[in-house]
C-alpha cells in the first residue's frame, strides 16, 4: 500500500507498507517516495496521485515548502 505519511516535523512523504492478509500491514521504516529534493524541505509531498501506464506505475505528487 502507498500512503501519505507525516513525520514529527510535519514533513509529508509517501509511505509504503505490505500485508499478507490485507488487514495487518508492516510499513517500511524509511519513506517510500524516492523524493527528497531541497525544494521539499519543510513541507513535503501533497496530493499524491498514482497513475498506471501500459508498462509501469507513476506517482505525481505536488510539493510544498
């Protein structure tokens, strides 16, 4: 599962969790978004979208300061 997470400083990121049964999830300790540019410091990602193309999935979040 991809989800929007927020750290203790209020910075948003995309998280990633897996589940064998769809009820209990285990999340990765690190954000799963692969972003992290200096323009995202102090804000993070907002309104993430997941889009499927013919051969892959793309994420298209907005970033904030």
